[in-house]
C-alpha cells in the first residue's frame, strides 16, 4: 500500500509540474526572440493535442477516447495495450470524474495515460503495474457501482463527496473525504458487494 501511494504521489507531482509549466508560458505577442537556445530534450512525456468535450467524463467515455490516441512505435504493428489500473479523481454522483489515469501494459512498455481537462498526457512508467488486466466487459462501471451502493456510501459520515475511485485486481476502492479525514470503502468490481 505504501508503494502505491508513493507512485501516485509521483504521478500527481508530474501532472502538477506539467500544468504549472503551461500556466507560466507567455502569449506569442509578448515573447522576445532569444538566440543560442539549446535544442529541446525529449524526457519521455508527450502531450496529446487538446480534444473538445466535457471536463468531467465517465470511465467508459474516457476508455473509448483511448482508441483515438496514436502511439509512436505502435502504429502499424497491431500491438495491444492491456489496461491494468484505473484511477479517477473528483467523482460526482453519476460516477463521472474530472481526471482519469489508465495504467497500461504493452510490448513497448508500461505507460500512464492521463485524461484531464479535455487533454491526454502520456507518461512512460517503469514501475510495476498490477498483474491482472481489467475485464471491462465483466465489471460494473462507476455509475452502476455508486447507484448499487448509494446507501452504503451516503450512510457514512464522509458523504460529502468521493475524492477518488481506484480499480485494480478486481476491486474498486472509493476514497471519501470530509475535512482532513479519509475513509476508504472497497467493493468487488464484478458484483459490487462491499468488502471493507
């Protein structure tokens, strides 16, 4: 558990750095010409062009948008990506999230694909992902899980909101937050039954 929090902290630090760098860039009319600039260095992060769409989307819609991304090195060789990990942040009552993180495994290596604010970011990921591929055709989607367990979720003292939903190894973990206190509820991803 400690390892996954460490890895998630790194993910969110990378996301925060990419957002901050976008906030401090100047519009073109205010930029001055600079000579003798070092050539850009590829550090492995790649920004996917912005798409139009809502800022909060369902897991299924975000997953379908994954098919629209073309990956360098994977075009034309029919390589397959297995989704082994999903994390949604700021979940609303309908199961939509402001951001989704997909942990994928392919012959080209592990990647984290982050959907946030109508854009995708691809992050090469050298850390271990869960071993099981997520069988999306057999599991409940977040809206179904929340609808089926509305009384368990609203019966907690943390009913003010679901901060995040995590899916790995056949288990959904919902993190409910109120103030500085978190409560984590675990559900079977196939049946929706509360585990802990």
